[in-house]
């Protein structure tokens, strides 16, 4: 998935998702080097969302799930 898709799903800003990819919080690669941007592994991102977002009680994630 692209950074824009991950930002939309998570509720985070695009630049925040890029920063998290650089930090290695989920599996992501730059298949075209610095010319093409990040490609984020769907399963890894989903697992990260389940573990991290629930623990932090992120409002965007809770809203997405219908909790808040």
C-alpha cells in the first residue's frame, strides 16, 4: 500500500506515516530508491495498527472501529 493509503486508514498525517516507516515500526520498502516513495506491507501495517493503536487509545483508530 502507498503512504497515502496508510495515512487514510490510520488517521495519521502522511508525513507521520513516512516517519514511522523510516523508524521501522512496520515493514516498508523503497523499491525505486529515492525516486518513488515508500511501499508499505499491508499485513505488517495492519498488525502494527492492532497492537499499537489499541494500546495508545488513538481517537482516530477508535472512531474507525466505531468505539468512540
